[in-house]
C-alpha cells in the first residue's frame, strides 16, 4: 500500500531561538510514506512508551482527552475531527487512522496493525542510514521494559536486549523503576547506552548511610545528562524521568530515592551544559507528560526541544512555548510502538538555527521486519509461546483502554474482579497502556498480560463506605483534571465496575463526582459499607492472586465478550470541549 503524500503531515519548521519561519516539507511531495527527506546536520530519533509491545498491535487513540483551564482546546487535548482540523490532516487517510479514533475498526482492517520491534528496527535503520550514523542519535523516553509478559518474565532484561539491538544511545524511565533498585541497576549494567535522569536524588537517610549515587556530594542518583558530538556539533541530552514515582507506584520499590520535577536543579543543569560544556543544542528527554512539559518549558530557559512521553499523546507538530530565554519546542511521541519521532536539526556554533519535526507512523504492513530483530523477538517469546497464544474468548465488540474516564477493556477487568471475587463493586487503575482488540478477534493470554503485566498485580477485596469510594474517585479525578499541570500525574480516571457515576471535570476537588448509583438507580450511600474488589494497590503488598489469573479465568467461561451493560460515566460540563466526543 502507498499513501498519498498530500495527506501526510505538515511539518513544523521553527527555531527555538527566533526568526525562523515555517516552510514546506520534502515529505509533502513524495509518495513514499517514509521518504521524509533530510534537513540540517543532526538527526535525533525518538521512541517512547512502547510498553514492551514487541509485536505489531492495534491501539485506538482516545475519543475523550479533556483539557481544563489553559489546556482546553489546545494540543494535546484535541480528539477526532478537532484534531484533524487543527493539524490539517485529511479524514480517511493513514495518518488520520494512526492519530485518531475515527472509524477505528474499519480503518484498522484497512491499514493493519502498527508498531512491532522488528518493523521499528527497519525504520530506524533506514532513517539512521539516510542521515549517517555519526549524525544520528536514538533516544528512548522510557516505559520500554514494562507492559507485556516478555518484559515481566525477564524483569525487563529481555527488553534491554532488544533496545541494545536497536542501538539506543540514551534513555530515561518510568515503569522501569517498578522492578526495584537492585534489578534496575542490573539491567542498566547490561544496557549499552546511557541512562540519564537529572531529577532523582537520595533521601537524607540514604545519603547519610552512603547509598550508591552518581554524585555522592549532591546526592544525585543518576547521570543527569550526556554530551554527544553529532554532525560536527555538541549536543546535550538531559534526562527527566517520571517525577511522581513514589506516589503513583509502591514506595517500597525505590525507598532510598526522591523524585519531583525539580525546576531549579534542571535550570542549573541547562546552564552547565550551555556555559561550561559549551553545548550547541540542548534536548530534554522527558517522561513528565505533555501538560507538565508545556508548563516546564515556559519556566526553564535554554532548552531547545523537549522530547516528551508518559501521556501517550501522538502529536504531529511540536508546540512552541515562550520563556525568559526565548522559545522551546515541546513534543510527545505516542505509545505502543506506533510512532517514531524524527527531529532534524540545523545546529550552528552555540545555537539552533532550524528544526524540522516528523512524527512517523509505524505501519507494519509497509515496513518489512528486520530479520535480526525478529529472531531476537521470537527467541524472547518462544519459552512461553503456547501459554501466550491460548485463546481465552472472542471479542464481541471493540475492546480498548485509552480514554479519560472509561474503556471497554477496562470494563472487562472490572467485571472479572466483581464476578471472580464475589464483590459488589470494583475499581481498576486508569493505565494508558494496553492494545485494542477488534470485534471477532481472539482475546489471548498475551493480550491479558498486555493490560495487566505489572510488578504489583495482586487483587484484593475490602470493605469500603460509599464516602470512601467517592474520596478515591475525587482524588484520582483531581490528578487528571486539576488545571495546574504540576498537580497531574498523567494517568486516566480509575475505572468503576457495578455502579454509575457523573463526573464534572470543571468543578473543584470534592465536587467532581456525583450521582453514584447502581445500574437500577439505587444510590450509593455515603455511610453504607460495600464489598469492593481491586488490584494494583500502591500502599501495602496484597496477598491475592495476580490479576491476570483472575481475568483469564473469567474470560475462559464467557466464549464471547459483549459488555451488555457496562458501568456508565456521565460527563457533565464538557459540551463543546475539543477533547470530548461522545
């Protein structure tokens, strides 16, 4: 299949300094989707949030990605037709399918699955050869070692081998740290690139006890940046790992470390690479999430471009953010291996003259599998192939996860928790990773792991009052819809099973969740106690079965998954929001 180049991306050409006007892309005039042209003297390739999806997948982009306050109506909070209109993408094209939910099932059948490490490897090799290996950097924004059985069963090490074969030069992280410090360090010892994270420091107690750190004097745990001579220029890449690690995940995994956005420390690092290291260009490899990066870019001077991840936003153009030092471009590179960011830089002495950014969709039908990578992927999966390929049930409807308030695959998990554990209600975390399943396709054990493979998977049942349930929902809702990006943590709303709710994103905390009721309309009473099932507790370790066993057992008894009456989340006060389509 060949794509029409007129339907391809309008590439943003902008300068992080000043005075450079947008210009047309070479890609607009070509018929080959991957003939994006060559510009400047430095090429940076950016992958992020693959979540260990080593094979091609289907992944539906959200129909609900609501932005509140200043974020309303601007990227990344655009969905469907609003997204296409903003970025001048024609409907019904390969790029429209890759970047929106529109006509998803029909378009998925037409264009095929996306991503897969063997196909990604082919694309990376092509783009690296086009620019020249000495002129190219490959950066990994994190969430690469988690999200599949292949990752979990090897505690991330299998994914290290795959990224080594890709030739990743530097990476930062998020879920990588949920394997714990000891395993993280073992994996990093096997990683051939550089691990960078400027925003991780030892706790006072750990520092006093002489815990391992990159810089014992400051307590900084990891190397904050790397300097690379690329294309005849000095390029600084600073790492920014997920800043809310001990809040979003159990603290026990990394008890000796503190995190945070750490603006002041980041500014010092930028000043060092600019003034002492004489960097010609400065890149921030970030796992903050895009809204956080947009605010950060307005407050920290001297960064030319932020290559962002965590929120899984697939955006074809960077946002241009003004700050006291000039301007910074902010990107976010999608997820699940669907995209590869390509940044062509024209770098002069001490300044960035020009930038051309392309978010390239990875259509597995258009890119032949790299044989060496495919062999390594097959070897990684081979010991468990029979188990992974077990057909548990058939999808009677489209099953997907990504979306601010609900997802059909999440509803399957919620139903499994209630039925298997004998609970009235269920709660499931609003993770943004996990591939989609087309109607009529098999739900395999591989797919169940792709939605549940974490290092704290135990299920639990506990007694909770209606008031306590509301408090949980309000807290997560504030994390999602607080107008201050620095309060957000980047996930979606906790999913609910067995009851309905109304959610008002524009209200203040404590007032966003209302009308909690069973499907028959019976209200959830604040003072009444209910039996609630869940998984992925961030507090104390649980002693239940792993959630994948619970979901698999439930699915084996269904035959076909139809979701006749899923729990309903009514959104209030969002009519007209460009991030909401009913």
